[in-house]
């Protein structure tokens, strides 16, 4: 089971990289994960806490209404490292990152600039 999970995460990560390369080649900007622009990179080093959902927080939710969940992550941008809230459209998308960091120390690198 562990090998199957690792292989699945590897396939997912590889697929995400291919998608970003294809979008870059086509001159498109990936806006599905965060408000970013091209020519920079954002590095996610670890998940600190979460995921949290709108149902968990109820009236205290101050994130985007279209987001279902968020994680508190260690993010590096412009040589600065900060703990930030990273929002996801679905809870499943957030769990992909949680699962990634449970089996790997490799950071998640996103091409673009951070507007947070």
C-alpha cells in the first residue's frame, strides 16, 4: 500500500509539472492554485497546519468564498520565508499537499509571483 501511495503521488506530481510546462509553452498562466504571474517561483516547504474548511470555521471564515479549504504552509518567495494561508478549491486538493509532505521532503515549486 505504501508503494502504491508513493507511486500515485509521484504520478500526480509529474502530471502537475507537465501541466505547468505545457501551459508555459502555450503562453498561459496557471491561475488554478493561487493568484500568480509568470517569471518567478513560489516554493512551498511544508504544511504547518490544516486543512481547515469553511464548515470548520463557520462565521470566522475570512478566505475567498469560492475556496473550500486552506492550509497553513511554509512559503518561500523572494528569499523570504513566511507561514501563510494557502487556499484550495476543494478539500481533496488540500489533502494532496498534506499527503505529499508525509512521504517526501521535496518542496512544491509553483511558477509565478506571490500576491499574498
